[in-house]
């Protein structure tokens, strides 16, 4: 049986791990303070490991599901030393959000080790992760992707193959700057309208029935109308990180980034005010005149 390991059992990784176990795969996970509670994973047959390197030694496929580029690099070639511990022929699957140039550099080191690399960034929310209905944005060699596709089918509803290594992370940054940027724009405009006395219900109803309707609005609207963040429990700090990754990617490519930079600057200002732990919809309140 293929042995799978996962590093990063947080809000998204927990759902991934649970679905892999429920589909009958042999799964180990890194025991880490940042994990969600893992008693249910152990009850399903999951094995906790105390070090990334020890876990990696056991794996045919190693999933990395951490916050971003610095954490991925630390797990694989830094303190975690997982890459050095991998057996020849193993596959590293990076489900994190990362800077494509770093992804490609890491993938080259993985290949030098005699292993393969796939980037498989995620979209959707922890709810879909628990339901096994994530979107995966995938980059890598076609043969390697086909090798790991049965595992992806355990926790993904849609799989978008964007091209070679790094293109999955490119697609994720493209997706997030648009989706989170749109949510930020909606929040900023709602903040302006509400503090000027507009009826929030009329505003949301109008937006829904016009060109501004869509997923981003539906994730911010519950906060505008009811103060609920349940539809988008994604922190401003993480949104700022993703916007920064996109602007770095665009800078490296010499591409235009004026609109993206405005989103990045708005999020940066909130983080500097100590509001990074708030969720993205809460910008509706945070961007009102204080």
C-alpha cells in the first residue's frame, strides 16, 4: 500500500488528512502545535510522528500543507530536513500557497534527490476541505500528476492542471489576488456607503442583481448584513501574504501590478494596525472612518 505523509494539519490540512484516511489510505502526520485536534485522525488509523524527517522516511507521497514559502522551505530543506530523509522515487506534493520561483528551485532539489515534485495549491474553504471538495490547482510533469491523482481524488472535487512545476502556484496567486482583491474592494465600498447612511440590505440586494454579483459578494454579504464571518474565515494576515506573493511574482516578471499593489497596500495598513487576525469580511468595519 502507498504510504502517505502530511505536514500541516491545520484548518485545511485536517480535512485533507481525514478524507485520505476515510478512503482507506495509510497516512502519517507530523505532530505539531499548529495542528487542529487530531484525535479523530488517530481513531481513523492515522499515525503521529514527532519529526518531519522521520515521517518523510516512511513516505511514498509527502504532502506539505503549511502557510507559505518560508514554511515550505523550512520543512523541506531547513529545520524539518524532510527532503534529505526522503527515499528515492518519492513524490513531494506542495499544497501550500507559495512563490513560483521558490517552488521551481525546491523542485530542482527534489529531482536531484531522485524524487518528483508537484505543486497542488488549494482553493475553497475549511468546510469544503472537511467535505473532500477542494479545488486543486496543479503544476508538474504529466506522469507524476497521474501517479498522485488517485490520492487527489480523495479530497478534491475539481483538479485544474495548469502546466509544469510552479504553474499551480501561479494559478493560485492569480485566483487569490482576484478573489481576495474583489472581497477587499467590496468591503471598502461597503464601509464608505454604510458610514454615509446607506441601507445595507438595499446595497447588497442591488449588487446581487447587477454586475457586482458573484462569489466574492456572497462571502462578504453575511458580514455586511449580519456581522457573520462564517462564509469567509480567511484572515487579513493570510490575505496580505497572498497579495504580497502575487506582487512579488509580478515584479519578478516585470508585469503591471498597480491594482494588485493597491489591494496589498490596503491589507498592509490593516496588518500594521494590529488587525491581521481579523477575517477578510471584517474590513467592512475596519475600513470605516474611526
